[in-house]
C-alpha cells in the first residue's frame, strides 16, 4: 500500500518502528503523529520522531543543538557480537565520520573535497553517459513480465557512480553487495551473523578502494580519487593537511552507498506510480523531456527513500512541549513532512506532478547536509523517466506483485516490482517534442 487511507484511525500506543505493520505502511502512523504528537517519543528508546514539515526545517538549521554526530545511521550492536565485529574491523581501516556524520567545521572541509563533482556543469557533462546507460538497460529489458529492480533500478545508479568514481565496470555486483552491507543495519532488526557478514563486506570494500586510491598516488588520473589524494583540508591550527586513508574511504563509501539504494528505490516507486496512473504516463509521453523533471520531483516526494535521518540532541531541550534529554536522538521524518497536509493540501498522498510547490519536498533533506548527490540522482531519474516516456507505450503491473517493502523504517523501498512494458512502435517513439 502506498497511499494512506485517511479514514482509518490509528493508535500510536505501543508504536514500534521495527514492526512489520509500520514498515510496510508507515504513513497512517505518521499522520496520526502529526495530529496527536508531532514530537513522538518511541516507547522504550532514545528516539523522538518529528513528523511535521514546519518543525523539521528549523531542526535542520540548528546544527549545534541537533548534531549529525549520531555515530552511524545503523543501530548499535550489543552483546558478544561486538567482539566478533571488532575482530573483522581490525582487518580494515578505522571507520571515521566525514560528511553525513560530522558537524562544521569538519563537515565543510570534507564536503568541499568532492563537491566539485556534483556541480551543474559536471551534471551537464554526465548527461550523455547517463543517457547511454539508460538506453542500454532499456534495450536489454526482457520481453513479457520481468522484475524492474535487478534489470533496471539497481544497475542504473551503480553504473553511474562507478563512472564518476572511474572504476572498472566488472565489479558492479560487488559494488551492489558492499553498498547493501553498508546499510544492512539501518532502521532494521538484523541477526548477529548477518551483522558480522555485513562488516566483512565493508572491509572488503575498504581493501578494494584503498588499492584504487594507492594506484592514483603512483599513476594520477583526472578523477575524483586522484583529487582526494591531492586534497588538503584546513586544520584547527590554521594549517592544511592531506586526508588519511580512513577519511578517503569514508568519503568514497558515502558516495557509493548513499546514492545506490536510494535512487534504486525512487525509480522503482516511480515506475509503479506511472503504471498505476496511466493518465500521468500519457502526459509524460506527450512531453517526455518537459514533464520528466516534474515526475521526478513528485516521485521523490512520495517515495522519500531516505525516510528520515537522525540528529543527536546536544543539550536538554524542549520541542512542542516535549522535554528531550541531552543525548537523545531525533528522527527527522522526511517522508512524513513530504505528506504533511499543511503543505500538500487535503490529498497529500495523491500522485500529482502538476503540484506547484514541488520544490518544498524534503526528500534530499535541507541545510548544510542537503544531499550532495541530489543533482546526480535527479539526472538519473529524469533521464530514466524521459526515456520511458519516449520509448514505452504502456507500463502494466504484473498480477503476482506482493508490493513488499524492505524491512527498514529509515530506508524505504520495494523489494521487487514485476512489470510488463509495451514498447512504442518505432514511428511512434517520441524523438523530441
Ligand atoms: C533518490 C536518491 C537520494 C536520496 C533520496 C538521498 C537522500 C539524502 C538525504 C535525505 C540526505 C540528508 C541527510 C541528513 O539530513 O543528514 C542525503 C545526504 C547525502 N547524500 Fe543523498 N540521497 C540520494 C542520492 C544520493 C547520491 C546519488 C549520492 C552520491 C553520489 C548521495 C550522497 C549523499 C551524501 C554524501 C550525503 C551527505 C551530505 C552531507 O552530510 O553534507 N545521495 N541524501
């Protein structure tokens, strides 16, 4: 279910973000929170969920009171598994906080090392390679019914980031695995063995990219990792210094991970929405390049793959009458803000790319941590939807879809989507409008 049924009353008593009911359809709960408890303390945890759009934005601006030094976005390990994880991590490099998980001034220093790769100029240069990836993937889609996730939604962002990182394309399956391992415990209950296996994957990632970075030291190239090797960041003493290997690996890991699962999930949800709304798909077909950017923003709003993010509360405070002790974690629930009736009107769950306030969605966050890769995922999604509008006449959902979402309350997306796509007749393919 993607659309909340406003008529059903929902009780927040005993609300558990790890329960299947919440993870499969959280929107009714978020709506109830907006109405009954816009700052909701999750019973038995240090988590406070903030769901209203007008409350989320000021929190994102106050980076001193609400810090991004929340550790990792995953849930901390407890018990004997901690020793097992330590043993695995000792075979790699220490995991250090960089962009997402650190505050200014360090945040600004780290982000500055890779920000030049996500400028409008870079994106314009990337359009042709991204179009080539999308066209190739569409050329090879199976006939009849197929799962869109492994055939299209997974490879597109992985191939795009591999292109930016300038690494050989023969390791795509590993990139996908490492990126899954890096998010394995975010907002989900995970077994000890799965947790240890995920850390093995992270260390494997470190060794692969450390070798790539070392290669750039001896054979510099015009690319991102060479720039990381040559980067100098300001120190607190007014000096500059190079990044160490842990810092470089953390930055590369964030680029590899942050954009894969998220963009995959947004594209999948977008195709489902287009299949369910043929009238919107018709508009896209009528003006592929003009309408694809609007479809992209509305899909981002409704899918909000990064449903929320943590903020660490740095001193005792109060929000909307709720006392929050220092050391608690807020969850700024972007997906709730993106369906807040105060901003999106009486029918916030409706798929409507013609909304006039699409720019107000928070799918990429806001403020200093605003998604660095937003221009890249926008480019990928725009090209994907534009090409679907040009090349495909009809998208239908297979009968046997279970519409299951990954069991996470932080990263939301369908586990699979079986579709049938009818190609446009060659003379009907929209070349340009
Ligand atoms: C649909 C796709 C994507 C979504 C929904 C998304 C969402 C987000 C959100 C909500 C944040 C802010 C987190 C916060 O508030 O603390 C963020 C930060 C970030 N994203 Fe994305 N992202 C996407 C794609 C990408 C891509 C493609 C990349 C890189 C190639 C990327 C790299 C990052 C990085 C590095 C940060 C941290 C920025 C900072 O702390 O300054 N993201 N993303």
